[in-house]
C-alpha cells in the first residue's frame, strides 16, 4: 500500500470524469443516438475513461480486476451478474410477461463503468487515509459527479445513500477485489427505481444471497490462511 495519497492523480481523474459527465448528460451530444442502450453506457463511462487515463499517465497499477481474488472469473460472473439477471427477468416474465434483458444488462454495465473509477481507482488511492475520511471523500465526489445540486430532501437522501454505498461497496471491494462484485451491489438501486413489495423482496433476496456468499468466502479465506501458517 502506498504511504501517500496521489492527490494530483485524484484531481486529474475527477476533472476528466466530471467534464465528460457534463458533456454526456448536460448537453445534446448524445441526443441523436438511435440506441438507448449505447446512450446509457456512454452516460456512465466517464469514471472508466478517467481511471484508465490516470492509470496510464501516473503509472498506477489497478488493484481491482473483473475476477478479483476468486479462483476463476466464472464464479463472480455467475454469482453477481448471471444470478440477478435470471432472478429479475424471471420475476418480470412471471408477473408481466415481458423480458427487459437489454435494460438489465445496461444497468450492470453502467454500474461496472462507474465502479472502475470509484472503487477501482479512487477508493484505492485514498486507502492511506482513515476509513471514514476515505468514505466521505468518495461519497462527496461521487455525489458531485451526478451534477444534481438541487437542495431537496430527496437529494439529501441520495447523498446519504452514497455514503452508505461508499462504505458497503467499499467493504465488498476490499474482500473480493472484483469489479463484477462491486458493480452488482452498485446496480441494485438502479435495477428498481420505483419500489413495490416484489422489488423489495428481490433486493433483499439478492443482498442476502450475496452477503451469505461473502461470509462463507471470508471463512474459507481465514481457514486457508491458518492452514498456510501451519504449513510454514
């Protein structure tokens, strides 16, 4: 772990991320795109572009990967991407008779593109700081990046959610180092913009399954460490 925070890299990252965000979300740059799927992806891609840029310019090695510390990429892909797609689409088909595969995958990809920046770069660069400061800096920059500054109760609630998300998704990042895992947790809120009983149950089911999986994995990792120490 680095002993110092690279504030210049962070500043460069944020300037690029917010500038591109402004272009894609606050101008007519994407208004003529025929594909809603591509438009959604481009609206969330700026943290990824910013992160890749600073990784290259400042010669920073990414710590989070798609696979993370899992033995094979198939494990996090099935658990964190395939499971929510199958579960959500299954419930949708059973209740409405429709399947929004493109919308669900767009949300997951959108979450991944954000997380490459927020957890993949920013959180890691701020690790030398106390955890609470790390969380608040990530949450504040994440909030500003959304470019919604209306002083309303819903916006204050949204900021609170970002603080909670920065803490919770940060924990997932620190345990799995998997971008697939953190993007899935990130996407939970975007899956269900309007709540009802079924959607709440879906969210609780996914969170429960993922948290149990993380607990089991943590125990396995601890057991492997103990065995490793005994053999050494």
